[in-house]
């Protein structure tokens, strides 16, 4: 019997504010073959209350959808699945509650991504599915935010995420489904004001083709096609006609427009208002539609990481350059931290954690560009709040946490909440980085002696050659201080000469 290797299958889930989408693809040679798509209207953003907390009904709708998706993903390895959550879970104060419950339903990490990262991935999805020459303007109107990107080839050049979406604007300007010319004008003006700060930059950079992505723009395109425009091009004049058709109705229930699905009616007026404002602000003449979006971007980047290179490497290297990091010192600290960490965990750790430790060590001194006093806090701030393509919010939080706790007192109660990783995952990484920073405190190329580390939970024993501390008194003093920091945190660091080295 001849055995045939099955193609690798990968899956991506986009947990949007209005709908959840899942796409599954087979890796065929150097390309992806989409084998299934799944979509469920969840209306997650409808569940955000005035305190920016998701209500139980919205949480349950989301969990029910994820449970259905889980049926399709049975047997998928974790490295073959990526799940990205966007605007609503970025905003929800109780996002951690949702994510904890989601773990029981769908056993794969859920990444909450920043708006600019969402924009980058959307552009990647469009660029791979819409091969237009020259520069492209990509617009994606979601339930809670709108992403606008200009790029060329597979590389974005300018990207923003604006807090204006069809669900949030529907709640604000078209409550209870009421539609009027006045409400449309108010929504249009609000979106124009959101665009005001970036419009001139986009017009100045320019584009050859404007492309729309995702449900809102797809729905507008379908209505335009149903009006007799078979090419599906969204022009300024055709969009104005759609605005008139919408404002001729007094309620969303009356939006019986040919081509408009029933489940899109409640948020259609808000989406039309936002796209109309984008056209006005950017002086767009016409726009075509792409089937590619965030989920396709996740797929293609997953395959890119698997086969070629990880954009996070380029991001970390560029950030180190931007903030004038002493690369020689950062490399020394990185290599030592990794060696200590692997010894401490006996090599039984996830590759992602090793990678995060590497990047955290490489970037632990970015805050020196601000000032030396408290530079670990400056580093943490930059790593948490900078735009870092390829990193999700949790990964940036891990990097920031490593930088924050690389030196000085260990106020572990200040550690942020995590969802993909657990605090116990970070503790060995923090200890390894702190030891590496202390051991390289002299900032010289002088090689460190051979070290043997044994670790049992919070108790670590570092064996150094006999007499080495005596000959390195300044370093010995730093290690003494480090031991004191550990004691106050409830950890234990013991240092003794190794018997093999005496």
C-alpha cells in the first residue's frame, strides 16, 4: 500500500466586533489553497456596556461560535492555528474573563492584536489575494474600528486604525435602528473628524488603486451590483446613490435593498456613513473589492514564519537600531540569559518563550535612550506602547515585563495579567535575564567562566569557579545585591563554587 503525505493544513480565526470568521487552507507547494470558510454573526461589540465590559450574553455568543469552530479544528496542532481578536476585546475591561472561558472551548492561544497590527495583517491578506500593480490603499471597516493602509507589494508603508466601526457608530448615531438624513450627516461628520488628523498624509503619499475589504464594503458593493452596475466598482457617485437609498428609509428594518442580506441591515447605515466619509476625506474616486482580509493575512504570515522568516526578528532589530542599543552588550546578555534559562528549565520549555526571552534581552536597554535613571521602566514603556509589527499585545506585554523586572526591586504584584501565558512561565525568564544583566554588569568582552545552574522552582543555585568572585569583587557585590532582591520577592539565589571547578 502506497502512503501519500497529507498536505499541511493551517487555520486562522478572526474574532471581529461584528462577526467571527474562520478560514482553513492547505499548504500546496509554495502556495495556499483555501479549503473552507466559516462565518458567524456574533455582534460582540453590542455587548460592551458603558463601563467597557462585555455582558454575559455577548460572551456566550462568542463562546458558542468558538465551540462550533473547534469542531472543525479537531486534530490541528497549535502551531497550525492562529486566532486574532480585534477592537472589542482590545477595549473590553473583562477580556481576560472571556479568554479564560474560551480556553475551555477552543484549546488554542487567542492573540489580542493592536490596531496597527490588525491593519498590517489586513494589508497582507489583501496583497496576497489582489495582485494590483503599484501602490494600494486598503480600507477595512469593521464592527469597532476602521483600518487604512497604503502599501506596495507585500509591504505596508502607512497604516492607521481609527475607532470608528459599523457596530459602534450604529449604537451612537442610529440607535434602535432609526435612520434619518440628520443621523447620516452626524455620523458622516464624526467619521470625517476622525480622518482629519491623517487624511493629508494619505493623500500626499498617494495610491494607484483603492481596495476595500471585509463585510461592510462587500455589502455596499453587492447593493451597487444589484443597482445594475455589474463591475461592482464603488465610485463616489454610486456611493452617494447608496446614501440616498439608505436615508430614504426611516428604520433599518425598511432597508429592503436588493443585494443586502438581512443580517447586515442593522449596521448598514453606519457602514455607509463611514465609507462615505473615507471617500470624502481621502478624495477617493473609485474603489474595488478584495476577498482577502485579516484572516488571510494571518494564514499567509503563518506560512511565511514556517518557511521563511519571522517579521518579529526584523521588528526587534529595527527597534534596537532606532534606540541606539549597544548591540554587543545586548548580544552578550541575550546569549547568557538563554543559556541560564535552558539550564533552569532543563530544556523543557516552549520555543515561543525562548524567542521572547531572546527579543526581551536584545531590547532590554531601549530605555537608555531616554535616561539612565529608571531606564528599565522607560524600556518597559517603549516595549508596551510602541508599534511592533508581528507582535501581538500579549507578546509586547511579556517583553515589557521582562524589561521592567530586569533590575532593581522585584515588585511582582505589579505584573500585568496575561491570557496566553501564565505568570509562572515568566518567572524563570525574569530570573534568567536578571542574572545575565548582573553577570555582564561590567560591559566588557571578557568571557564569563563556565557556570552550572540547578533550579527547583523559586530556589536557584549558581555554581561559579572557586575564587572567581574574589577576583571579581565588583561583580560579587552586584550578585550579593541581587540575592537580596530575590529574598524580598520570596525567591532564593544561592551562589557557590562548583566542586568540578575547584
